[in-house]
């Protein structure tokens, strides 16, 4: 669900709101996705933004 919501870079807070997860739960899942190489992280001002990697894009394209 988080990968599907990352059609554009988003913060943990925004992803939590969009998926109705707690911010802590979303953060844990995002850490796992980052460790698996499926999301990348960048800081933009005071925000930390998550984006899908090419690997995640390929997996989502296959699941169709």
C-alpha cells in the first residue's frame, strides 16, 4: 500500500494519513522498504521524503 502511494515523493506523515496508519507504523514499514532497496530517502528542508526506486517501479509494473 505504501509503495502504491509513492507515485510522488511523500513524507512519513503524509503517507500515514493517506494509508490510515500511525506515523510510527508507517515509519517502520518505510525503513523495511528502504532496507530492501524499494524506497529512497532525501531531505528537503525540514521534511524527509520517500520515493520509489527503479526496483519498486519494476515490481509494481509486473503486479499490474
